[in-house]
C-alpha cells in the first residue's frame, strides 16, 4: 500500500517553518527549556497534519484479481438470424444456447479470485448474474424483455456491476444493430472513466430475401369525405411479386375499382419503390390507414413482421356517439333510437367489442355506459375511459340500473374518480349486512397454464378473487380460505375497508398439494359462524375431485343455518355432481368454467348480490333543483321513477346537482372532469324504473340536450397537428391559427403522449416560429402513439387536438445485415480485442497482458483528523499548564507509587520481617550471653510490689492516641507532597486536637515524645512553607532572565 496526495503543492507552506521556529523560540523564552522545545515540536506536528489533510491524502492499494462482465445480445434479430456454429449432438439448439456454450468454455481459464458476471440485453438490460468467483447463472438469457437493441445501456450496467478492487474487462456479444442509445458514447465513457477494455464477439448475418413496407405517408388533416392521396413506400432485397392491401379504419379499401377483388397486384423491384393510392375519407375525427404487402411466395419474405405500416389523418367532424350496453342492437336500444331521429350518428356495442385504444375512441365525441358492470371491462379499459375524458375531452354519460355505479362494482375503478357523484353509500346504509368467504383451491393442478395466456389457472383464479373483493362494498365482511389437502385461513374475516390491500394479499396464493374440499368449507363456516349479519355466503372454486364422505351432512347443516354456497368448477377434471349438490343443497348456483380466461368475470358476477343494498326501489317524484342548468330550465316537474342506484353528492362546488330523490340522493349530476364533461343519471333509461319517462313529451328534448351538452366540442379546423416517427423519436408539430387573429402566438400547449404499452408521458410544446409549436419524445416500441394536446391562450381553453403515429415493427427488423463496424469502433475506442465466436478456447478472457493492475484508493483524511485533534489537545495542555523537569519527576514517582501500591507494600513487609528476625536473633544472643556470666541474685526477704496495671480505658486511649499520631504524620506528609491544604480535609481525617495529643502523649515515654531524628519527614506546615519558598525562588529566576534578555 502506498500513500499519495492529490494536492502536494500545499506542502510548499512547510518552508515557513524556519521563521516560525525562530519566532516561537524567542516568544516562549520564559518556558523551561524542555517545555519550550516540546511546545515548538507539537506546533510543527500540528501544522504538518493540517497541511496533510488539505493535500487530500489517499491510501492506494494494488490488486491482481480480474473481473469480466459478459454482455449478451438477446434481441429478436439475434434470436432469428444469428449465424452461429452448431452444437454437436444438439440439433435443436438455439442461438442463445450456442452463446451460452461459448461463455462456459471461455470462462474456464480464470484464476483463483477472478470473477465473472453476466448481463442480458435487448431494448432493456438486466443483470442475470452478479460478478462471482464461483459458478454463475445463465438461465435467464432466454427471457425476452423489450423490442430493440440498447448496447449503451448494457455497457453502463456492466460498468456499474464491476467491483472497484479488481482489474476490469467487458466482453460484448452482439450483431451491432443498435436501435436505441449511443454505444460509442458509452464506450468513450468506459475508456475515459475506468480504462475498461471492451472485447467484442461479432455475430454476423445477412438477409437476402425480404420485403418491407417502410412507411405510409398521408396528409395530417383533411375534410370529411375528401379524397386524399397516400404514398406507400416499400423495399425489397430482390424482385418480389405480391399483392398490396390498404385498410381504412379496419375496412379494406378497393385499390382496383372495376376489377375483381380489392387488393392491387404489384411486382416489387430490388430496392425501394413508391406506390400511390387514392382514398375517400370518412367523417370520423381520425382516419387510420394500414398498408399490407403479401408476397406470392412466403419464402421470399424472411420477416413478415415488417410487411405493414400505419398512418393517420385527422378530420374535423361532428363525430359519433358510442353506447356500450348489454343489448347491442341499435334498433332496439331506446336511447339510440332517440339520437338517430335527431340525425346523430350512433354506434351501439357490447363491452367486449369496445375499442381498446385511445385513437379509436377519438372517433366518438360521447360515450354512454348503459347499466354496464365494471367487471365487463379490464382495469386497462377503466383507465382508458378515464384518460379519454380527462385528457382528450371525450364526453361520458353513465346511466343507472342494477349493474351500474356502486351496484356494478365501479367504486374502486379509475372511472369512479371522474364521476360527479360519490359511489360510496350514505352513512345510514353502511351497516355490515353480509359476510362472504372465498374458498380457493390451491392444489398442484392449479399450476396448469391457461391456453392463450402466460398465466396459470392459479394466477387467473387469484386475479378473479381480487377483482371480486375490489367490487364489493366496504361494509361487507370478507375472508379467504386457501386449501389443498389442508385448509388455511389466508385472510381472516374482516370488513372490506381496504379492498386494494386485501386484493393484493389474495394474489399471493401459490399452488401445491392435493385436494380436500370439506375441511376448507368447514373452516369458512367457522370464520362467519358468530357474525351478526343478514347474509352469509361462501364461494367455492376448485379444479379437482375431493372424496368427502360427510359432505352431504355438512350441506344439510349449512342449509338449515341459511348459509349459501356458490360452486365454481374449472376444467373437465371436476366432480360436477358433488359441486352441483353443494350449490343446490344451499340454494345457490353452480358454474362450470371450461375456459379459465373467463374465470375472473364469473367470480365477480357470483358476489354482486352483496351490492344490492345500493339499489333503492319504489316510486318517487324527482326533485328539480334550482341550479339554473340548461338541462332543467323550464322543467317544473318530471314524471315519477321507480328506482335508482344510491350514491352520495360529491363535495365539489363545480358539480351541478340538477335532480335528486326526495330523500336527497343524486338523480342527475354534471361536472367538468379535465377536458371532458361527465354526467351521471342514477336511474335507468327504458328499463323497469323509467317506464313513465318513455311517454313523457319532454323526454326526447331532455336526452338530446344532455347528449349535446356533454359531447366533446368539434376540433378547430385552423389547428393542425403533424406527427411522424424519425430516428426512434416521435416528432410533433402544431400549426395554430385563427380566422380573425391570424397566427396564434404565445400559446401554452400541453398534452399527453400515450405509447403502445399503455403508459403515458406528459409533454409541453415549445414555440419555434410564428404560430408553430414543436416537441419530440422517444418512440422505441412498435405500435401506435397517440398525442392529445390541450392548447390554452391565457385563461381561455382552446379545443383539444388529437393526432398520432405508428411504428409497425422495431428497427432491428428493418435491417438486413449485422453492423460489425459499430462493434469494431467500440473495441477500438476502449482498446479491446476482436474474438471469434467459433474459438472460445482462444478467447483468454482473463489474460492480463497489456492491462494495468487495478488499484483501490481510500481517503485517509479522517484518520489524520483524529491525530490532529489529539496533538491539538497536547499542545493546549503544554501551553496552559506550568511545569518543569523536577515537577515531572516528582509526579512520575507519585504515579508509579499509585499504579503499583502492591509492590511498595510487599517491600515494606519484607523489610519489616527482616528487621523483626534480626531483633529476635539479637535478643536470643543477648539472653544466651547473660545466662552464662550472671550469678544468681539473693533476695532481700521482701516481696516486690505488683506491677502497675493500666485501666482498660487508659489502654484504649493510649492505643488510639498512638494510632491518631501516626495517621496525622502520614496524612501531613501526603498533603505536603501533593500540595493539599489540611483545612479542606474532613474532620475525621484532620490531626487530633492539642488536648487529645497531650492526653495521648501522657501515656508515652518522654523520650519518644520529643525525639525528632535527622532526616525524618518534616511536619505539614514545614512542607507547605518549603513549597512556597521554592515557587517564590522560581518566579524571581524567571524575572531575572527577562531582565538579562
């Protein structure tokens, strides 16, 4: 590891150290010499540390390991046209299999510690294997993600995956046909930022037999019923005969009037050719054209996907009214008859046949939903209808009925947000009155795939159950039981207060195990047994057979308790007799679903009876509110109605509540939702509730006024939107003019672009010239792009403008050969190599020749910061605390004594023991010598007096006096040594009083009381006086030095 600085020039400031040292030496002349040297040294170290931090220090460590990231192109062109060597003994191997085999062979030569990772990419890049020194996973290479080829995104992702502590290399396997992004720019960043070489493995191909419709050119705008010319541009790799077909709004246009058939026979030359066609427009707001080429010999066309292209022409017209109803016969629909009599073009359709793209919906200025439940539409269609109203200005009328509004499950949908009424019932109808348990089979057989879909039966069943929960009222109790050979409570019984959360939990059910139905039903019954509700219902869904000997007894029990059980059997491997017995025995219905794709609708339909409390039936006189609306002006009263769907007024001042029930529930409400108007009529039209209205003389006028006031206004003919797709970008140009004002400048033009995947993107056009506004957005996916603009002049909203463009196929299917040149440029920019797809053993992906070892850099300024802090504290302490060598020595000695008291005690004990032994020895010797030379004494004949005995109290006082005297002397010595004042000691530790001392000394021999041998420890007062004298002499010495200097 080495040390380096990013800003080494900062160390030039070290030259200032010489004058700094001289100045500091004179400035600190009053310091002790050792203290002065230490102060200058600490200050130098402190400044060096600060300069080192400012110089950005880094610890650099070199690494010998190597990481290689493989980028594998899995786009459509690679899958279909890549020319790769065959795999022995695998005749059905795909191009991806060949690449997988090449990688496994090329990676075998890596050394210990080397890592390999993998990225798969087409129009999107994903990491399929993180860099690892062990085995890697390459199973996900077979998953297509997005149309196109984005090499730049793959390079960026590969760089992001690489660790910083190894050398790095990328190997790119692709045909080079980039359709989005900038691979060369990404390569330059790889070479500049990390010096990462990109080796390339070119995959070559060439298509020699193909025909494509390059584009269809149509005028952006025209008048209704006008004849326009279309230019159809086609390209062929070889002379190819075939037929050209043209369609307008899905209907074939006759290109050969007066001749049999409608298509035109053409002989395409090699290269590009242009074909003209004249077409009479319709009176719809948007005319969509589609050109198709069909070759005589299918083998002459390698890519059928690129044989078609689309274009659009907008026509300012009055548009049509679309009525979506369960009865799609316009001759029998009462509202359609009323509108047709007023010369309004009407189209009646079912929910299944309603257009499913925004551009098609622009053919209608008004959409009427006549008693249609929400589950007849997909969630995407819910959003489609809402966007058509909110962003494109399409009018919407929702009519009531027993399957409409809240009773039709519209509450949790996107459309509910744009209705002028609240679909939740009033408070008095919110008492829980029903409980539902969904009993869902999750046995292993539910993992069977559904024909025509990418989902399994379990996923379809889960989605149906989720939609059923979302369609129910929030006041309903809901629970879910999932079963295989055992039954489990997946969702405990609870109010449906958060339908989206419960729906998401249902979608997590996974299939495994066998099938046992009766335990699951009994568990469902236990969940609702104690609930105080009017209705208790279970829905059983299964695709298998269960042998339950006591099922009939259980069904009888449920029948007696009033619990109903709806049964749904999926597929042909079910026990129909048992399921029918369960449903019939409890007074419910059995559904046999042979096509699992219809299962969600069946599930939702089976629970709609729970929404019946939202219906309010019975004759009533509508109340006309004084709102001043043109719909009710002059209307004093209206005929009676026999029912409506219960809703609540929306708390918004822009809502016009024109008619109500006598109890206050809305009957007719209108408001502006975005660019479109929305009306809600909560009773039906022509049904059992509105029979009296059919004979009302003002009925026709009322409905015509409602339709005309709600429908979208006509598009201004002076506004023209031109859209086209060039270089993978959708380009929009708006020409705005007014007959009176001329070109319109300073408009605010905002809008939305809807892509083929249903996603939308907000845009704002910028003015580029007089009355001209432009914008562009990426258009990488194949399909139709719809543009909805809402220009605004100040606060005045102008009529919305609709346009669009189409990409029939991705650009990669319009190129007839690989782009090897692009790959070679990538390798040249980064210093990479060109490898051979047929020789993986010679790839040497982990060869380090010509590669600089990798190094990792770690900033270390934080470490220096801590050392700077420590040195700063030492510098401050040295300057603020007065000290010299003698004080340091004394303090060091005291510290040693404190740190090792056990050593001092041991030495004292050893000396005391040695002294006692000496005394004992001398005493023995003295006794021996005396016994040898001393004669026996003769007595005087008198008895000696007894020895004087001290009283017990006198002995105690004498011992305490000796102890206190010793304690006083030791304490005084310590106070003198440490500079403490005895006055601050606690009373218990102070010296005994003179009186006590005298009393103690009275018991001691006189010689011991006055004895003070030489060299003994001075008294406390003497020690203090000695220290004061020493401090005084030190101050006088410092003043003398100042005078001398």
